[in-house]
C-alpha cells in the first residue's frame, strides 16, 4: 500500500492503506477497529470486482452501483483521514460513534450487493472464461498434434505407394507364382483344421470304447462275483440267473449297441477327416511345387500348361467329405462281429 495520503479520492480509494488512514494521531485512546476492518473488506471486494472485469460484464445499473460504492468508500476514508483535524474535545465521542455507525450501515449495503450477488456472478464468468481458454488451448494443441501426425502419415503413405507401385509390375509378371503360393498356404491351413477335427473324433472314439469295455468288464465281474458267492454260500446268496434277467440283458444289449454305434460313428468321422488331411497335404505339395517351378524362367505357354497339369493333379479326384456306402461302417465293434459271423456274410 501507499503512504498516508493527504486526501482520499476515487482514484486512490482502492490503493490506500485503510489501517493507516484509520489510525487517529490526536485522540489515541479512540480506536476505529470496526471501521478499519469493514472498510478494508469493502476495499478488497471492490478491487476484486474491478479485476474480474465489471465494466465489461455488469449491466449499467450494477456498474453505476459499483461506482457509487467506490465514491462512498472514498468519502468514509476521507472522514477517517480528517477526523483529528476537524474534531474538538467536545465532539470527539459523538463523531467517533457517528463514523462507526455510518460504516456499519455502508458495510451492510455493500454486503447485500457485492459478495451476495455481483461477485458470485463475476467469479462464475471468470471460471467459465478460464475453462473456455483452457479448452481452446487444448484443442489447438490437439489440432497441431493431429497435423503433425497427418504429415507423418502422408509421407509414410507416399513412400508405401511408391513401393507398392514398384512391386505391382513384379506381381503382374509373377501372378501365377503368387496364386500358387496362396493356394499352398490355404491348403496347409485346411489340413491343420482337419487335423484338429480328426484328433477330436479320435478322442471321442477312445472315450466311447472305454465306456463299452467298462460295461462289459463290470458285468463279467458282477457275474463271477454272484457265481462264486452263491457256490460258497456267502452274501448275497443270489443266483446269477436271478440278477441277469431277460429284461436286464435287453437293457444292457441296447446300451452296448448304442456305445458300439457311437464308436463306429466317431471312427467314420475320423476316417473322413484323415482322408481330407491327406488330400489337402497333397494339394499343398502340388501348389508349392508349382510355385517353385513358375519362379524359374519359362515361356507363358509352358506356364499355362504347367498350371493345367497342376490343377488336374489337385482336383481330378475331388473329395467332398463323403465316403462310398460300401466303405461306411457305423455299427462299431459289436455290429461288426455280428456281421462277420452272419451266415449270409460268409456265403
């Protein structure tokens, strides 16, 4: 703050040291603590209003009100400054009380307008403006970054297009070789897929076979157990024929037939996938051989002839995933044994 001025005006009302102005030098026993505290606060509010751009944001009536508060603050500070000059011993107490009362009234009026209404609005506008500026700066940075990335990408794309243009002629001259390489990769992938499928069917066939053997072994063990316990007179004293009834036999036979059919079904699908594996590996080998051959110098007619021969080798025995009826075997081991032991089959 500045030193104690000679006069208080609107120009210096917001810059003077209120505490120094409120210090009486003649009547030292009188204290203007209330005036010093409240006028200092009003001075701070008016300074903040000016710094937040009141002249640009407030309506005319509020601008006039702020100007009026500044004039009134200057007048109160002037009264404090001249208190020791104009006051006599007889009027000092009255003048002191009158100043404090006027300051209280002025403070209440200012409080109802500045901190309660005008300052919140100005602070909100300042925060919004600050956020807008920050967002604008972030957008400018993002735009600059995007422009740099675009320029880098454009440069990389130009180089890549130049490289692709160079390779285009090479590919045009060797498109048959590229196609053969692609076929080889495709058939290799197909062979891998059928390998996984065949492995799954092999696992299923093994599980069905284990269940079939478990049922057969369990019934044999149970029959032997009942036979021996019946012979020696031990629990459960049950004749095997009493347990292994016709109904029980039919149920078990149906179960064995179902498991046998499941084994046969899994075996057939395994054989189909195994055949497809062999076919696709054969096609892969032909395609790779064709690619290697086309890479060597030869005439276009020779390449065409070689491509036709390769296509014939690949697809002359086209496999569609089926096998002939005479090679189908969906019955499984039990039906196979019945078929082989049948008199009609032997004849």
